[in-house]
C-alpha cells in the first residue's frame, strides 16, 4: 500500500476553481474502491488515499481514478482537473497533512479552524466507511500535532482565523476598529462550521443583535445549540433584518448566489427612503454567497476570501519556525514508527520459524525421555537461548525498517533461513452499517423481537445485563408490539 495525496489549494489556484473542485467532496471518497479521506475547506481540496499496490503503475492508476471521480462530481473538464492537483506520495503527503493541520499552509498562517476540519474529515470518512487503519492513524496523529502547535508555540497562542481577519478588516473599513462591533447589527447566513465560528467571534466582540438565516431551515436549531443571544430569522423577516444590518456575513456555500439587485432591494439601498448608513458584506463561502457585483453598489463594501488572503497578517519568523520545528519532529516520529511497523511481519515470521523448530525438537526429546523433570529443564534452557538469539535480529529488523530497508531484511531471511514472509492482505475498507427500517422487517421477525424484549428488564439492553448497564433505542414497530403483548 502506498499513501497518495491530491492537493489543490489557494497557493496555486483561484478560490473559485477550488470551490468548484470541492463541490462533490462529500460523495467523492465513497465513489472509489479504495480507502480515502477528503479534506475540503474554504481554500483547499485534498484527497488522501491508499493505492492497491506499491508499483509506479499502481500509484498512477490510483491517481487517475481519483481525478476521474473529481471531474465527474465537480462537472469540470477532466484535463483541467488533472492540471489543478499536485500529487504527493508517502513521506511528502504525510508532511503536507501535518503542516495543513497546524495551519502552516493556510491563507492566514496559524488559523484555528483547519485543525477542526482535519478532525471532521476523518470522522466523516469513518462514518461513511471509506477509511483504513493507516489513514486513521495518519489523521489522528496530524490532529494531535496541531494541538501541540496550539499549546506549545507562540503561533498557536495568537489564535488567528479566516473569520477573525475578515471581521478585523470590516471594523477597520468602518473606521472604528474593535469599537464598531458592540453597537452593530449583524445578519449571519448559513449554519455550517464557519457560521459557528463567526457567531462566537461576534459575541466575543460584543455584538448583541445577531440574526441567523438558513435556507435549509436549520437556523432555529443552530441558535438553540449556541449561547449568545442570536435569533433565528424566517424568510419574511429578511427584508427588515437586511435594512437594519450593519454587517451581513455569508457562510452557507449554497448553490445560489444573492445578486446585487437583491441586496439593493432587501437592504433598502434605493427607493423613496433609502437607508443612510453604510453596509458591509462579508462573503466567507468558498462557492460565494454573493455576486461580485455587490461590490459596485453605492454604500456597500464587499469582503471576500480573496480579500482576507491579501490582508492576512504575516506571523513573525520565530513563531512560524517554532511551529515548523514541532511539526517536523512529529512527522519524523510518525514516519519512524510507521517504518518500524513494516518489520512486524518479518519478525513474526522469524519467531514462528524458530518456535516451530524448537517444538519439533522438544517433541523428539519427549518421545525419547518422556515428560521428566530433566526434559522440562532442557526445554526451559533451550527457550531461554532462543529468546537471546532472537533479540539481536529483532532489534536489527526495526533498525533497518526505520532506514527504509525492510525489503533487504526480508531477502536476508529468505536467503539465510529459507523463511518466506507472507504479504499482509489489507482488509477491505469497512462499510457503514445499514440500519433496517421498520417496514423492512417481516411480521415473524417483529414478533420474535417483541417476544425476546419481554424478557429484558425495562431500560436494559439484554436479559443478561442489569438495567442501566446498556441502553438501545428500539424501533417503533417493535415497541408497539411489546406494548400490545404486555397489555
């Protein structure tokens, strides 16, 4: 298995193209027959996958399969998709992910959100069943490294983010800086990750009038889950909210953009009694929530991700170097441990071979001398000698693996001892469990479940455990049968 990563970021592409490439990110990993994790953020689209073999042709085939799916899900030309991605393999892919998670490859160096997005991408892949043990270990270690950067370096203590920079720009453009926000009215569009961060940042800056709108109808749940005095907006409330707003923040990333004409009408920029105060629109959606023409409206300032990227503050060289040192150390440790694990199969094969020889000889001794005390002493002594003899080959196996020379060690076992090291079969990626709907159960199955549940104490999981030890949600159909049977 070879780790491969396809990378398209703000460093090489315009954000519009990155957004289009990311349009089918949620379904991408599930569309290929290989372990894969997709990391899609406001300024990057990355895919981490494992090839089916270690040859150059295997790696190339994996890359082509991934690019085909990206082209299909995004609707972009296949040739354009191929040009848009850099390909990283093995150690380079590992180093890149660790740097991304630590915020060292972001438009805002040291940004906080990216670490959470790395964790979420792993959780999404686990839920979808597109993950493998190797990818899980990789992403978990990258997440721990990002946490170390946040707690051990000056870069992490600054806590900059895309959202915080955008709000800083808006405050400066209004002329009041941080003093602008306590009296500002804000409308937040969307309920995703950036919306949550935006709401937290607004509350931290003293904003008390925050309206949240979601075209998907999730605004009420979003507000209910978060403290801070925000209120959910219904569609009919948008005109009044836009008219009173000082700042409108778009974080939805939906398929439809709000046009300049709609902003003009909703915010009351024209007509018999046009609004007098200026309006700042912040578009944090990768696919853009607002048309660029909004920037041409009189009295409106438009701040986009491109604006944030250009205005992002540069961090001090010492802080960045400090963070890079933490990341480099973590990468080296991860790669060393991974290479050492590749020697495990060879070590197991050597020990099994030696153990088989020992057991064969001890069988002969028992046949000749019986199970006497002397025989036991001989076996004890021989096993102690074998353990001592295996110590150095085992240590050397791990040393050679750390040097990337596992194949040399395997060949030596074959040449010197005739030991064949079996090739480990990578288990097929897990498939998410499919929960059957009530109507998919037969009447007999439902009756059998209801009968069994009569033996289970209320609140219990099964008849062998006390109530409270385990709990399980019971489907309505079985619950109804249980109630009818009890009555």
